């Protein structure tokens, strides 16, 4: 019996030593210590052992069991430690490596300038509205006092969809759409994209942006227009900015003017930036033509109003001293990340 137990023990220990996985270790455990295991079988055979030998044999079986269990445990612990070691090796993180940089987006100069314009006019009680980019000839021209064959139609080289529909050449049609709604008084700005079949160069693009302004109320005068635009220019370009109103012509306003601001680079003395002029043109404006009011159902005897149109790119170029409009459309990361 003793002999048999020693033989079982040695075989079990040899198999444990050879096992190269946790699964195989478990197989060994089942084969010897399991319900139908060899050692269990020996234990079951104890009834054939003479009563006086039983304590001794029982003790030997227990010892064998303990030894095998201990070896199994030790082998398992060693395997687990090794597996952990391997994993730690594989998953090692070098905390001294430089981190990946996340690219952070930047506001486009147009967007930043537009937000500034909106902030200023919303602060004066204006509403921000929008109109369609694909527009009826009626709204883009006719209702703005630009009838067929009017030379202004040629000046604003128009993309035609068909004879009644165009890509809007200006944001002024939004004025008409708002006036037609008949809710007075009106105080609005309408930013948006406009289109003209211009060749691309440093100051032209077939698609650019304007911001239209319109105020209609009782007793609105040219003085209100001047005060409003002067306030806008000072807020936008700095408190020292002076404005100059030059007589001009637009079909939808009478009288009409173009507005210049003192060059914020040289303060009006004349420099390369303002081409020695000291002044920079920023927008067109005027008192809404009575005929335009009438066509949109507003009585010009009761209501008057002023309007203005600003080129957004022009503002952005001036504000950020950019000398080529194309930079605004190329989306070059190296350019944009400066803003
Ligand atoms: N729509 C004009 C243009 O594109 C700009 C303009 C001038 C708008 C005078 C106005 C205005 O509202 O009153 O050249």
C-alpha cells in the first residue's frame, strides 16, 4: 500500500511539473484528487485494510493528498504570476513619450467678424434674419427699383437659374421679404452669401457675403442713419474711428451714400494700407426709396426708413489686415489657426 501511494505521488508530481497550462493542472487535479481520481479510489478501498492498519494508511493517504494539493497550488501560483508578468511587459506604457496633440479648431475670420457685427446691432435692438440664396428676380431686382434693362443689373453680373430665378447678387432682397410681411416697425440685419460671376482675384470672388441692414419706422431720418453707422464703425474699428458719408447712387435708396472710415492703421494720415487716402470705404447706404416702400405695401407718407449693405469679407480683411481675399476661402490650416 505504501508502495502504491508513493508511486501515485511521484507520478502526480511529475505530471504537475510537466503541465504547461492552468487547464492541464486542473486535469491532473481531477485525475488524482477528483471524485473518480486515483487517490480517492485508494481512500475508498480503505474498508479492505485491516482495522489496526487503518490509522496509519489513512494518515499516509492524507499526507499524499496534502503534498499533491500543495504542489498543484504552487504550480498554479507560479503560472499566474508568470502570466501577469507577461501582460505587464506587453502593456507597458512609456509615460515619458510626448502626448498626441489634439487639434483645436479656430473661428474663421468671416465668422468672427460676423459675430462682432451681430453683437453690435443686436445690442441696438436689431433682429437677425435670413433669406434664400436662390432668389426670384423680382426680389433681387424689381422690388428694389431695378427694373429690366437697368444698368445695375449688368453691374452685378448675375448667375441666372432661369429668366425668373437668380442666385442673389446682394442681401437686399431680404429687405423686401421682411417689408412684405407688414410687421412694423422693422429693425433687422440679414447676413448671408451672395453670388456674382466675377473672376477670382485678391479682391473678388464669385461667392462672398454681405450683411444687409434695414430700419423702418415713423420719423426715421438721415440723422438716424448717420448716428447708427457711426456708432457701428466706432464699435467695430475702435473709438477713434471717424466716418465720412459720400454721396452715391443706389436704385433702392434716395438719397444714397457710401461710408468711409478713417484708416485704423494710420489714423487717417495716409499709409500703404489705405493707399495713401487716409479713408477706407466700408459700406453703401441710404434712405429707403419711397417707390421701394410702396411696392412692398408700406405707405411712404407714414413711414420712412434707412438701409445699408456691408461686405463681410471687406470687414474681415480690414479688421485682420489680410491683403488677399482668397485666403478666406482656401481653408489653409496654417492661415486659419492664427485667429
Ligand atoms: N446691395 C448693395 C450692393 O450690393 C449694397 C447696399 C447699398 C445695400 C445701399 C443697401 C443700401 O441696403 O442701402 O452693392
